[in-house]
C-alpha cells in the first residue's frame, strides 16, 4: 500500500513539474525608492543603502542623495526615540489601565488616548508592510495623522466628560 501512495505522489509531482500554470513568475528587477516610492525606470539604477544591525537586515533602495540622507536620518532618529516610544505606548497605558481598575475613573481612558497619540507622533513608524505599500514619506505622514487623531480624541473626551469627573457628587 505504501508503494501505491508513493507512486501516486511521484506522479502528481511529475504533473506539477510539467504544468506551466503552477510556475511562479520570476522576481521583478524593478525597485522602488524607499522614501518616495518612485518606481525605478529602465535607464536608471537606484542605489542601495545598508542600515543593517545585529537584529535585522535593513537594505533600502533610494533614488537620490537627498532621499538617502532622509532615510538614514529617520532610522537614526527611530533608534534614539525608541525608549520614549515604549514609555508612551506601553508603560503609561499599562499604568493607566491599572489605575482605571483600581479607582474606576474614566479620566484614565482619556489620558490613555493622549498618551498613545503622543507616542505615535514621536515614533510614527506604522510597520514595514505599510512602508512597502506607500513609501516611508507617506507612512510618516499617515503615522503623524493617526497620532494627532488619538490626541484629539483624548482631549475631546476629556473636555466633554472630564470636567464632570472633578465635580463633587
């Protein structure tokens, strides 16, 4: 019985090898600028910048020296503010949630929105897939917009409901 299963699987593999519809297209040699997301033309060659570290390999294409400087400056900035980002996005919200559970005061939720917004404004990195989809420059703009939205939501909730928290019952 094992020989028939093996023969069947070998025949299926042989059919898949000869079937051209299952072949994946070859990887395109077209590159995108990491900053502006411009497509590389046939007559130009984008340069590669290597910002790899011990944790992750980071190689990016760029179309001009200005974009190389902006990419380098941005990733150096991210390394500097990473700990501040963790404080605003992880530590402060964790403390606020604990305080919410202990004191059951909605003020902590409003401050949570403000804290997340400030953290995203300081460190507007939305993720590699977003950068690959729209470019680093547009990703930064989108991240800052999201951060501002979180801050506005927190301030609005505080203004609408927060003053009632300070009034004695």
